[in-house]
C-alpha cells in the first residue's frame, strides 16, 4: 500500500503538470472504487482551474477555484501518471483528468480500493480528514504531545505510531524501520517506552520518512511514481521483509511476529 512517502512522491511528481492548468473534462471509466464516484464530478470540475496540489495524510488534494477540491486516495494499489492525450488506455486505468495543456492525469488501480471524490469549502473539515493527527514532517508534529499521549497506553508501540489519530502516514514499512533506528522492540507497550527512547523514536520517524521521500518511496509490489519509475528506498531497508536474514548492525538473525494483524520485523539484539 502506498504510504506517506509514496503519496508525497506522487504529489511532487504531478504538481508541476497540474498547477495553473484548467480541467477540460474528467473521464470516468470505472466508478466502482472504494466509494462510488459521483457521476456529477465531471460537470462540476469542467473548466475549473487547478491552483495547487497538496497532501493531507495519504489524500491528494487538487485545489480549484470557488473552494472546490478534488480528493484522491491511492488505496492499496493505486498510482497516478502524467500521460499524453493519445496514449492508449491500459487495463485497470479507471479515470482521466484531461488538462488544457493536452496532458492527462491518469489513475490506475488494479484492486480498486482507491477513491475519487470532491468537496467545497475547507477540505480540512471533510469527514475523512478532519480527525487525522499531525503531519510527521510538519510543525504540528510536537514531541511533547506525541509522548504525553502515550502514557498509560498498553497497546504495542508499533500500533501507537501507526494510529493516524496520533500521527498520519507512518505505515507498516516505516514504522518497522523507525523502531529499528530508535532501537525499540515493536511489541513493547507504548506507555512503557521511556521519554528518552520516545525522543529517539520521534527523530527516527522524521529521519526515515524524509529519506524515503528523497529516494522516491518504496516499491515492493505495485507502487510507481508519476513518471512510472519505482521507488528505491527498499534498497536501504534495515528490517522490513528481512526475517531470517542477518541484522546489518550486529549480524543477529532478524525475527518477525504479528502485531495488530500486521507483520512486524525486528532485531532481538539491537531492539532488546
């Protein structure tokens, strides 16, 4: 599933092609996504000018005139590409946003768990966005709040940092990597992690996400950037997906276990 670095990589890739462009039409070929696509969306956004492309959590926002906003979620297997208007439509390519430049923003999603919807007004008040936690790379991601909210929490620290009400965008891959960097075992109760270790984790989350964005995200199965190229952060993964391999730091065999119905990877020695 595309996580925050992959969505931010996509945003940065499509932004130069969309900003200040006018939407000529939106062609919906498959409306049965995670939620049915509103049939009126093409009419509403016809001739709307895109002022900016932003991101909130894993949602991409195409911000237009009159406070209209297109919201796109990539789901588990979605991707966006900029293509020429005469490029042939391939399987699983469900909608096109056609621009006055002659280019098209094309959405592909084999599993159809993504979404396309719109709102008018402040998108931060939309029901799917308003309760999201702070952005981990933004000024609102405050260490004191991050730490204090964890006190008395019995759930595993990995589940705590993956809770999008606590902080958005720390998905399974990056939670594993941040916990390894901070030397904290993923199953440890959040409330038992010391202030000092929480400070290390806070810094590790920021460091890991920034590094992943710089390398275009992580491609394990489906993700491709807006230029069709894969992300390369998987080449630097320390523990994720490496059960049975030797730790790059201490040579101890990396283990895995299920935490919150997700595979978790850790080094028993480094994260003891």
